[in-house]
């Protein structure tokens, strides 16, 4: 086996360690709560039944959403975003970046893409050999272009993006609920064991530890969940929060924001009854996104209310959003212009927050002519 294959194989194995850790903690918490607390410690039958029913409900939802986040593969750009054979051959033959950009511009003419690199070039992934749809980024850990990539999450050993962002949000929400329920119901027994009101049995260790672990996870997950709730409300990915998407005439951090309710529906879907279930209901096809032509965010007061309707790929009729007009482009270009100067697409960027690591590979940065 070649050394690079051995390395990749090792990386794959190591990648599962955080998932195994979370799984072991979840299994132990199940044993500690059900057996040590409910069966051995709690005396009242009524209390046992209520605790066990609510516990199992939250446990099932937590495991279900975690499972879906881990095992839903990230989606790649559809085949329309690949160059046709003739263009591909021409692109490979061409050495001048300007000529390559011209080929890409011609190929992207009918594609629903409105974002560009910081230099105004068509975003192209040389590794996947694909024109990047809006909000798509190349993940170096997965070695593929991922639609609406949010971040590569080590805790689920998967890329969080268009295909599983809803599951990820539900996983955070149900983990919080699970930890909160455990901490709240264990607290009184924690105090009783601590003060010596309950005998020193082997349940004592489990119950004391259960409270600490639940409280610790609850506190650390709360900030991550709050941050992602804010991102959903703004229709921003973590990557876009760190680096505003660049539209034809400049970056606009609110370029995809459609207003609070529509932003929620983009992730959770049109039908409220499915919002709390880890079933795919996000709107769109992942390759094209409705754009708000200008910002109406309170942070940017001089804005005009003008939105594109949300599209659902389920009807197979999604049309590309209208291109930006010159006057609208000027308005867009007026915001956050400094991003162009500050950022450099030529460097691989690594962004991380508490529990999430993001790795984005370099984007095609050939200058436009
Ligand atoms: Zn790629
Ligand atoms: Zn990834």
C-alpha cells in the first residue's frame, strides 16, 4: 500500500475517535440514568415512569438526529456545473488565467451563480474540476466540493452542509434538551448523595458524575447552538459569517437573507409539522439560492426591501434567480467593500469556533479580464 493511502486510512480511523467518544458517553449516560438512578435509586413508581418516558423520548430524538448528521453524505455540485468535454480540454490546454476565466465565464453563463471570488472571477475548483455553485466550498477533510458548506465537524466526522444542516441543528437542540432534562432531574439526588441523605452505594458515583457531565455538555453546547440559531435567522453559513459571499459587485454578508421567517424555512422547510423531526425538508436543490438583491438587515439601514421567492427543488421547476441590475449592484457593492481588500482567496483558510473546525480549500482566483 502506498504511504499516502496508509496516511489516508489512518486519518479515516482517527476521524471516528470523537464520534466513538460521544457514543460511549451517551451509552454510559443511558445506563447511569435508567439503571442506577431510575431503577436502583428512585423509590416512587410514578416518578420512575415519568422520568423514564421523558428520558427515552429525548434520548431517541438525540440519537436519531445525531445518526442522521453523521451518516448523511455531503452533496456535491450537480453535473451541470462540470465543464463539457471540449471546454475541459480547452481549459487544460490554456495556460493564461484570463483565457481560462473566459472559458469558465462562457460555461457559467446559463448557470444560476451570482457569487464570485474576491477578484471577481468565476469560482472554480481545480481539484474537483467543477464550477462552484453559490455557497459551495471545497472541504479539504472530505476532499470534495460540498454544497452550502457550513463547516467540517469532527464531532460527527462529517461535513455539515446543505444535506444535513437541519439534522445538525436538531442534534444540537436535542442534545441540549437531553442534558437539561438529566441535570434537572438528577439534581435532587445529587444533593441527597452529596449530603449523605442517601446511602453510599455504587449508584452514588454514577449519579454524581451524571450531573457534572450533563451540566458541562449543556453549558458548552448552549453557546454553539445559540450561534447557529443566529446564523439560521440570518441565512448565513459559518463560512459566510467569517467571510461574506462576494457578489458581482462586492461582498454582502446578507446576500442570501430573505427575512427571518423565510430564512427559517430555508433550513427547516415549509411545513411546521416536520421542523422537529430529522427528516430532510430544507428548501431548494443546494446548487442555487434565492438572493436578496439588496440588504434589509437592521445593521445596514439604507436598504430596500426586495426579495426573491424561495424555491423548492421538489417541484423540479426551480428557476435561476434574476441577475442583479446595475443600480442594485451599486447598492450591494457599497456594503462591506473592505472585505475584498482584507481577504485573500489565495490562501487556504481555516476558521474554527468552539466545537467546530472548518477547512476551506483555496478558490480559483484567476483575475477577470
Ligand atoms: Zn472541490
Ligand atoms: Zn468535510
